[in-house]
């Protein structure tokens, strides 16, 4: 059942041995449309031995799953503003490609502040539950990171925090690539990786010796406690004392099952394996277990249907091939120089159509070439034509993307965009436990947890409740704004439960309120107060106390907020340095109170307003409370 059995190698082997019987032995059969062990080898012989069977026999330990989540905050304004500046030389396609690359959950999970928050949570979790005294054995853990750079970052932060010991074992990237490109720009990610591996070579002599030593220590000694990996050691790695798997990246299907099998080995004193998931793999896990647990229900009809579906897909190949050539129908001759094709693709809309059609054709050709039926029953000259055209068009795509800055050139912008993400994406509050510990082999319990996350109303409730919780934390910083937002959320929850709005509307509104909580203050704020949280709070106080509709049309509230902000700063800073514990100094507080009163009095005269001292006192009192929170 090896991965080589799903492509041209398998086709060649079946053509060489047309009368042979092919048998596959695998613990994790592939279930994809293009790569299915059952389709390739003709169904299952006997009853599959599932993970559930193994647990019941005591061959492996049960697995407990817990989902955890950071509330990730994004400072959108600087990211959008500086992205536009950095990406200005790119074409629209290049900009879209760059945005698509970084606008993913995977990229958010690589942001430095997110990694740092999780490193703390992992440290505290491991110390609190597994770094204990008097156990029958020392539980070890693996941390699965999304990239080599992120793996090294987890290592750095875990070391800085100092609660747990760790090592990184990853496959080193291509050493033919240096740390500088053709423009003498340094690849910081590669430089960091090389420095780590160079240090290991200096210490152990070579990489193989380093890995062997670390793995032996992990299995047999006290330290390291956590192995940080990306893809290596997720399959075929057997350390029975390995007990906890911290998932910080997406895994699916057989790869996910292979990974969690690292912590289900039997060991004296080990009752469970633990999956602590920061990425959100529960649905993937449920799908994988449902698929592999349901193998006993596999019928011959399923196999026939699957084969029919594959053949139906392959029938689309001639049309897909024609659609690519159709883009170049205005060319008089197909045997022209490639530059003629490149020039025809100069308009961006035609290039995008070419990329789309070529991707479809290449996917179908790859699928067709892995089918014995197609290779056997199709004229070899036609197959050779498909392969020749695919090679030509794929090279043309590379040249065109380079020529029109559609793809290749945007790579040099990635480090700068990554810095923007690291600077402006962070986390807020404590790590949330999204799902309580659940035995993942207990189908009912697992599906109940999935339903909590996947149901629209449940998602809406979860988002609404965590937003209200976050609002309560921030309430004192701007009571007017946050109280109004919290009330709106509570009204929406009530509307749903009174059946005035649907589940879909409930979820949509909950997401909108969360977005408003994270970004709404800046979006709704006057441009004079952008990114000034204290002044925004003063602005909201002013509007709530002086609520005359005519005043809202004037700059009165903006002037009040900026005046209060400037007055506070003038009294708490000396030569640019903040006075220590100014908020406990009654003399300073009194001077601020009087100065704000004088400034407000002048504003009242400027806008010809009656001097209502009770309103002024109320505004000053509330502004001082926020000033202490913001500037102490």
C-alpha cells in the first residue's frame, strides 16, 4: 500500500505483469478520490482490524482529545496600509497571490505572538499535568509545528520560558540554496535554520548522530521532554513513553491517524494518550475515524461506483486539452517561438484564464496516467501528445509568471509581509479550551463535541459568549462603547432564542459583533482619533453626556477628547518621561482635574453652550478613570 502504487510506477508494473495478483498490506489505507487503496487493489479481504479493535484488545491505549484556541487579534489598518506600499510593484495577480498566501489560518498560526502565547500554554500544561514527581514513568511529548522556522521559534520560546526541555528534529531544507538570493537579499528563515543545524553538527559531529542521540535520550532519559517536529517522526517513530501530542498545524486523513498513533503505544503506568489541539483538527479527526472505522461496511458496489467516477473524470481530458489550446486560437501556427505565446498572454484576464485551464488539464492528465485502463486503451501517440503539450504549457506558465511579475517576483516580498504579520497579529486573553477532554474512540462523545463546534447556532453562541467575556475584560477602558456592544450581542442572542432570527442570521451577526469588538472602534472613529484608544474613550464619554444632535455634526466631541488627552499627558510626562505612580499622587490628579475643567470651560464658550458644571464634573471624573487605566 505504499504511495508509489498510485501513479505511473504502478501502471508500469501492472503492464509488465498483466496476470499478476496484487495484494496490499497497510494500517492506514488511502481513501482519496484519486488515491484509494481499495480502488487500486480491488476491495478488502476479510474484516479490517480497526483502532477500536486494538484498544479493546489492549494493544494500544485510548486517546483523549482537547481543543484549545487563542483569540487572535489583527491590527488591520497598518497591515492593509503597508501591504499596499510593499506590494505596489506587483501586478494584480501577484498581489492576489501574495494576499492568498498570507490570508490563511496556517499563516496566522505562524505569527510570532501566537507562537509565543502557545509556547506559554504548552509549558504550563506540560508542567502541570506531566512534569510530576513519583509517576511510574516520565511522560514525553511531541509538538507538531507548521514549518521549520516555526519549529525553531517554538524551541526558542520554550527555552526562554524555561519550564520544559525540548529539541527540534526536522528535515533540513535543500543545502544547494544559500542564504542570499541573486539580489543579495538575506533569507532570514534559511539563515536561522542553517545556524541551528551548524550548531548541532558542531556538538554531535553530524546530523544523523544528533538525531540518533536526541531520540535515544527522548526514549530513555529524563530530557528532552518535548520533541518539536514538522513532518519527520510523525510516521514510523515508536517511543512508548510518548504520551502527549501538541498539534499546532493542520493534519488530515491517514497522516493525522499516523501522527496520533505516536502517543497511543502501551507503556507501564500509561493509561491514555493525549491530543492537545491548537489548530482545530477535531472535524478532520472525526472524519478520519469515521472513514477508517467504517471499512467493515465497504461494499463491492462502492468500488464499482468509485471506478466509474474516475473514468468519467478522465473522459473530460480531451475537452480540457482543447480548452487550453483554444486560448491561443488567434495564433496562425502552433510551431511559433514561445515568446509569441507569452505576448498573447500579456492581458491579465487572458493570463488568469490560461492558468485556470492549464491547472485543470494538468490535474486530469495526472489522474489519467495513473489509470491502467487509460494507458492500455489509449493510442500511445495521443498520450505522448498530451505529455508533450503539458510540458510545453507548464514551462510557458513559469516564463509568463516571471515576465509579468505574477508569481516569482512576489516571493521576495514574503519576508516583509511576514514581519507585518508578526508585528500586527497577536493574541488576547487566556487560551480558551474549545472542547473538553473527550475519548476520540467514543463516537457519540466525539460527534457531540464536533456538533458543538459545527452547528451554526452553537458556533454563534460560542463566538458571542467569548466576545462578551472579552468585552467584560475591556469594559473599564471605554464603558460607553463596550456596554453598548455587549447589549447588542445580548439582544441578538435573545432574538435567536425567541425564534425571531434564523441560525444562519445568528451566526452572521455574532461574527459581525466579534469583528466590531476587534476592529470596530478604529473603523467608526474620526480620523483624528485613529489608533488613540484613550482619546476614543474620552470621545464616547463626551457624546454620551453632551448628546445634542447638532453637536454631533460639529467637531466639538473630537476637540473635547483631544483636549482631555493632551492635558493628561502634559501633567504626567516630564521631558518625555512618565512620572512614576502619578495616579497615586493626589496633587497631580488635582492639577489635571482643574486643568481639564478650565479647558472644557473654554470649549463651552467657543461653541456657545451653557456651562453645566454637573455634566463637566461627570465627564472629568469618567475621563480620569480611563486615563489611569491607559497611562498608569
